[in-house]
C-alpha cells in the first residue's frame, strides 16, 4: 500500500513538474518572440537623439514607450509620439532632433495583442502608410498623425473593426487663402463604414477632393462616432444632407479650411449632442440658421460650448430675440456656450441685447463685419466673458456712460473677468468712458482707429494687469501725466500715436513699466529728448516721429536696448550728428532706422556698417554731408537705402553693388558726381532707382536694361548724362516710371519703347506694397517727385496711380514715336524741350488714362488730331512752340484748354487762339447772306399769315350767321344777356362800396 502511495505521489510530482516546465517554456518563448519583433522594428528606425537607448536587455516591458499586459508580458501598447510636436503656433528647435524616421518594419504584426500604437509627429518621409497596419486587428488606438506619410491611405484599415481612435492627419502645407495641400489622400472612403466601433476620426489636411460629397453618408453610418476632424481636406461644394441623421453621439465636428460653398448645414440642428462646431474659413453664405431664420431650433444646442463660423461669407443681421430657454431648462439660451466666433463675415445690424444673456460665454468674436449702432449697456451682463472683439465694424455713437453688470455679476466692477477688449477700427465717437478704467482684470485694451475725442481719465492708471494699450489714430487730446501710468507695471505695449496728446512728466520720472513697444508718433513730447526713456531696457519697437523734439540725440540713447528692431525718429527737428561709436555693438538686432526729415548734420559714420541686420535705412531730408561710406556694404540685409535730400558728394561707392537684397535705392537731391559704377548691375532685385538731381555724368549704361528686370521706377532726372538712350531700355517690362528729363541725351527715341509691358496695362501693381512682406521694409513708404505743369508733385500713398514717361529737356530728335500710343496705361507723358519732328498720330486717342501731355518746344508739324478730343481724363496739355498748322479741333476735352496750350505755332488757327482760320471769314460772310435771305423770306410769310388770320377770324362767323336767321337771333340774344349781367354786377358793387364809405 505504501508502494502504491509513493508511486502515485511520484507520478503526480512528475506530471505537475512537467506541466509547470512546459508553461514556463511557453512564457519564455513568447517573451523572446515579442522582444525580437520589437528589435526588428527598432532596426528599421533612424533615431538621431537616441530616444530608444533603453531598448536593450530582456525586460522590454521597461523599455521607453512600451506597455505590457500584467502577468503575460504581451506588448499591448507602443507610444513613440514625438514629445516636441510641431504645431502652427510653435516650432520647437529640438523637434527635428527628436524625430524618428526610416522604415516601419512589418514585424509589428507579430505583436498579436497590440492594442495601442502612437507614432505621431515623427518623420517617415517619403513612404506611404504601411499596408500591414490593416492586419493588426486588435488595435483599438492608432495615431499616425503628422508623420510625413505620402500617397493613398490604405483601404484595408477598414479591417480594424475594433478601432475606436484613428488619426492619420497629414502635415499641412499652406498655400493661399486658408487653403492647404497635402501628399496624403483618399480616393474612396467606403472602407470606413466597417469601422463600427470608431469614436474619434482625425483626417486633418488629408486630400479628400476625390471623395466628393460621399463623406457625409459614409460617416453617418458610424453610430459611435464622437469626434470628427476634417480640417483642410480640400472638400468643396455644398455640405450634403444625409437621408437620415444617425450621428447621435457626435460631440465635436471640425470641417474648417475647406472650400464649402453652401449655406449653414441645417441638419446639424438635429444633432443635439454637439458640443463643438468649427466651420471657419470656408465659403458659407446666407444667414445663420442657429441664430436667425430658425430661432426655435437653437434649443437643440443645449450642450453646445464652441461655435466657430468665422472667415466665411455669412450675411444678414443677428436676431433681436432667440428662443431656447424652455427647451434647455435654463433662464438663458445656449446655456453652455463658451466660445462664439462669427468674425470676418458680412453680418449687419445692431449688437443684439440677447448676447448679454449668454451667461457662460467666455469668448465673443464679431470682428470684421458690418455691424452698426452703438455699444449697448447690456454688455456689462457678460459676467464670465474674457475676450470681446468687435473690431473692424461700423459701430458708431458714444460709449454708454454706465454699463450693467455690477449687481448681476456680484462684483464691484463691470465685466469682472474681461481680459481683452478690442473695439478698434470702428466709428466710435465721444469721450473716453470712466468705466473702462474700472475693468480690473483687463490685460489688453484696443480702441485704435476711431473718432474718440477729449482726454483720457486718470482711472486708466488703475488697470494694474494691463499688458497692451492702443488708443492710436483717434482725435484724443489733453495732457498725459505720471498719474495715467502709475499702476501699469505690467504694461509692455503702448500705442497712443496719431492723436494730440501732450506728455507732461518730470525730468527724473521713472515709469513703473518696461515697454517692448512704444508708438507715440504725432504726440507732443519735446522739445527736449525724453530722459525717462533711459530707464527702458526692453524696447523692440520705438516710434517718436513728429513728436516736436528739437534737441540732439543723447549718447546714452544708442545703448537703450539690445533688443531694439524698429527705431523711427522721423519728422522732428533733431540736431547734432550721428555717433561715431560702434552702435552696431549696442543695437545688434536693429532692422529699421528712420531719421527722415530732421536737421542732422555731419557725415554718415563708417560704423553704420556694423549694423549688419539693418533692412531699412532712411536718412533722407537732413543736412548730411561728405561721401557715402563704403562700409555700408556690410549691411548685407539691406532692402531700402534712402539718403535723398542731403548734401552728400563724391562718387557712388562701388561697394553698394554688394547689397544683393536691395530693392529701393534713393540718392536723389545730393551732389554726387561721376559715372554709375558697374557694380550696380549686381542689384538684380532692384525695384526703385532714384538718382535724380545730382551731377552724375557719362552715358546711361546699357546694362540697366538687362540687370534690373524688376525695376518699377527709374529716375535719373536732372543730371549730366549724355549719349543715346540705351536700346535695351524697353526690356524693363515692369517699369511704371521712366524719368530721364534734364540731361544731355541725344538721338532718336527707340521704337521698341512699346515693349514697356507694364505701361501697356490699364491696371497697375500697387507700388506702395512692393515691400509688403510683413517685415521691416513694409513700414517704409515710397515717395516720388513728378513734374506736372512745371510744379513738383510728391506722390506716396497714391504712387500706384503714376505711370509716367518724362524725356523732356534733352536733345532728342527723330520722329514722334508712334509706338508710344500703345502704352495704354500712361498717365503722364512729357517729351518737351527736344528736337522731335513729325506728326501726332490719330492713335494717340488710345491713351485713355492720359492726364498730362506736354509736347511743347519741339518741331512737330501737321494738324492736331481731332481724336484728342476723346481723351476725357486729360487735364493738362501743352503743344506750344511747335509747327502745328490748320484749325484747332476745339471740341470735346480739347475745348477745356486755353490759348497758352497752343501758342507759338504760327500756322495754327481757330479757337481759343485769336487768329482766325482763312476759311472762317468766308464761311461767316456766306452765313450772313444766307441769314438775310432766310430772314426776308420769313418776314414775308409772317405778315401774310397775320392778314389771313384776321380775315378768317372776321369773315367766317359773319358768313355762318348770315346763312340762318335763327342762329343770327340766338347769337345776338346771348350777347345782350351777357352785357346786361355785367352792367348789373358793376352797379351792385358800386352801391356796396359807396355805402361803406358813409
């Protein structure tokens, strides 16, 4: 019996041991199998920052990004998301160093229990999404967003029926007007109908243009779908309406940055679960159903927290009243709405009071619309509002003296949570209200570009959280004292320019703030240079233009802030000289430097070359002397160099040719001499070249016609250039202004001048936006002097209207260039004071934009074309001192010009000249004879008709009455009765008047 018992125990031990060993071996095999799959996956990756350095050893469950199932060791999650993702708002410097790239190994298929895979924000360019992902059927979460994949998204992803989260959003490439392009696309979306468990779908910036309108019906078959993100997918046309709305769980829908051209999709109103709707930056038009034409349906949006319909073409006015309070069991409509953005549409009407009933609203954007009326006092009811943007509308009237809210919000001040208030670019009038100084939590206050008047109350100095303040471009006045700023310790941005403020602070005042931006243009700050600026160490932008400062710039000022990028001291009476010290050491980041319109004397120091970051130098209209320093070529980023209207002399330095980014060069009104240096032809990006009013000589080089293909303005006026016009000059196909007047040029005007293509267009580019690239050069305003009627007219903001050719005061000869009449955009044409011969062609009437034409003092002959009367915009004409003949066509527009336009032409006659044409007297005599003949004939018929009329009037009644006796008796009886009645009335009247006198 014992032997049997021992045998049984040994057998059981053997069985249990064997079983245990087999189980352990099975687990070890799984561990090794999963580990090898991960190692194979890693071997295909490129890891520049060693993010996967922990992937060694046997215990892979502790490797970075790996998650295992407890007890079994099976890999259930891989999270290798880039910890520094690139976004549109931020780009981290080390983002690209943290990128994983390379090849994704199919060994991942061996991880049979893998449920979670996140490879987002890495860079697997340029490979497609692997097909084998569609075989990983246990996946619940798959995030491949912004991984750089290209090509078509594999349709076998539809096999992942357990998938709840899917995001394959692409890297966006913005190209224009909020439109995006992508290398990732879907041709057919039907495979998504199999993703029956899907709750989150992210397909941002994936090209779905080939899907058409199919996307709504397909996604409508996913009843579990909670979030849908289709931003920038090139979807277009109308937003289709599904046959039956099945998206009962949908909470978030984002379809912004597409090309939808339709009305607001009303079927959204049937999805009561919606929390967030984002359809911004499309082409939606018509009214907004949720706010206007179907006000009762707004009750269905009881859960809505976010509504963004900005950047569309929605129109109409916001309703006065909306419903929804009963449906949502709330005292106010849209009780959960926190963000409402209807900016950049075409909404009209007044600011409705019901907006003040949105008790939980935190952000309200109605900017860039056409809203009118005044600001209602009900805005004070926004107890939770943090951002209010009503800028760029047509709001008018004054601010309310008092606004509601102190009792409603249980606060001592109105709008207790408001942080940003933007009412800029409206038509608001009246005074600055005191209650604005009571918004205790306000961080940004923008009232720019309105018509506000009066002074600023001291209460503004109590806004201790204020970070940015903008009152610029109003009609505000009065004195700003230290009291206005005494608690503004957090202020960093202050814009109060284009007003009439006077700053009155003590000479030893130290402001409580450290500003980054100060714009005080057109404010009275001087006459002394403001000493308090010395305390400011963080300046990035400083504008003290037209500030009535008449002292010298103190030496300490050039060391004011190493962060300074924009310095504008123009239109003052600043004196003294520029510093000889190395200001580049103190201002290493300076981009824009303007001292325009001052009285600065002395030379331009060589140290200017140390400001290597400068993009704009404007020293024009000062008293600078000396030569242009050659060191200026070290300013290699220079886009604009304006040294005009000074007393600079010497030659143009060859080193200027090194400024390869230069677009605008003004050296006009100086005393520069010599020839144009050959190095200037390296300035191939030049748009404006103004060297007028100097002493430059030599020939105009031929390379001007080939080097400056982008040139818009060429002004070499009033120099000593000689020789012929360059034959390649017409190659300047972008040229709008050609001014070579007052030189010693000779020869014929090239026939090829007709090839100036930009002048042949009716519509011209805006020269003022040549540098509108958002950088420093966009602050520079181009200026040009045009001579018209002998007067110097300066054009700046209207410079785009100037299309001009001025070759006057030279020695040019040859025939009038007929081809010039094909330059249909010409506005000014001056060929006066030359030796041009020939006739004015009839085709000159094609110059319909012509405003000024001066051909005086040449040798032109023949008749003046009658077609010139069709030049309806012609306001100035001078054809004097030529050899024109025959009669002046004094009709149409030609009849508006006086004698001075035609004098000096001996053979010219007719109005307005006193000289009569030879045939004009003959015509007059012949006309007089004809008038006499016609007059006698008329007189004879006049007297004859009187006689016949008298005879007929007398004789016809006589013969009629003589024919019948009864007619005769009746007629004279009637006459007797009338006479008797008149006599009776006269007697009665006489009796009554006689009685009254008694």
